[in-house]
C-alpha cells in the first residue's frame, strides 16, 4: 500500500507531526507541529511501557496536530523514541536452503541481538545487499509491551497508524533517498548519548544506539568511525564517507564534522536541510522533526 505523506515522531522531549508536499524535486512542509513534552511523560525503554500518563500524551498529541493544522490525521507513519524500538544490521555466513530454516536462524540472531525472546517482540526484516560475500538483513524490533501501549493511545485518538519504526531509521531516510553511491552518516544526539546510521547507497550498513555522557559523545563517535574504517569497507574500496548529517546544535555539527575528518583523515561535509532536499525556514527545529519528515518522504518511494 502507498505510504502516507503525514508522519509523527515521538521522542523523550518532543512530539512532531508533519505533512509534506513535493515540488520541483524538493520537499516542503505543508503542515508542521512541534511540541515540547513535560519531563517524564515519555520514558524510552525497550522492554517496558514508555508512557507514564496515557491521557496526558493523548492531550499533547492532539495539541501537536492542532498546531500543525491537522484536525485528525487520516493515515500516518510513526517513529518511536530512541531506545524504544531498535534496528540492527545482521550478517549470516550463508542463506539457508528453506524459508523455515532462514526464519529459525534469524529468530535466533534476533534473540541474541536484542536480548529478548522473539515471541515477546514484533519484528520485521529486510534483505540487504551482501557485504564481502556475506548475506545481510536489516532487522527492526519493538517489544509487545511497548507497542501495545502506543497502539492503545492511537486507538483512543482514532488515528489510523500504519508503519511504526525506530527514530533513527526515519532520520536515515533523508540520506538513503539521495541515491548517492558514496557512504553517508547521520548522527542524532539525545540526553543519553547518540544514534548513528551509516548509509551506503540506499541501504544502512550500520545502525548503533550509543549510551554515554555528553562529554563522551565525540570519543565514542570517533571509535565508531574507526570501526567502520576497519570493518565495513568493501575489499579494495577507497573511503568515501564524507557526508555527515548531525541532528543537534550548530556547535555539535561543527564538532562531529571535525571528528569524522580526523578519524578518516579526510575532508567532511556537514549537511543541512536544503542539501538533503528539504525547503524549510533555517530557524525551524529540524532536529526535532527530522524523523517524521524522513518517514513522510517515503510516500514518494
């Protein structure tokens, strides 16, 4: 089915709803609402319910939609908070001969990768390009306890929600839709660390949620880029990772660009909304609606 042009992103600190329109190859918000949440209302957890007061979240979601000029979304996609839904790129040594064996092997990898029983998770997986001869899958998972609470909130609102994904995959859509063969990276900062997705062409090759103090972010990002340099380059291929989308302050963008340049000994470009195809006021809080906007772009394939 066609994906909707309206999307919602929920984080620990903000709600955002956006409806996009497209003109001359650029996207532009037709409707946009961004609202700060009270502290403690949404507490991201992978295996426990996230919302401390469902009625209060319903009230804030209604306010956000009203601010955006949307009475009630007819259909929308949703990005869940960092830490509430997770994704990993998983490699196999070979592809099993039957679908049943493949499902069993992926189930085992999912339980090991996410530390939960597969029966307690709602999972989806997508075959990616092989990496140095090894088959790869992108696996996303959300715990049923978490999913059921959010679904209950949406049902009370009578919002028709389709695709539900982790926040970082919504943000990475901005890079994947560029259809650039070179590698790119998005870094999304939060109070507990940061999320990183490295994209090759139109696919993620690495997805990481890093928990650390704000003071440790740059060192942890440096280690991650060194891991990419040592483990994720194709055989006999040059380093092409030089485009960076940092979802944070202007100072954050400058610092992480410098870290990327230092780790790879290469010139790095810090991307802004215009460079990834979004026409928006420079003062707009892009970091808070990047995930929702990325999901909304998927309506155009």
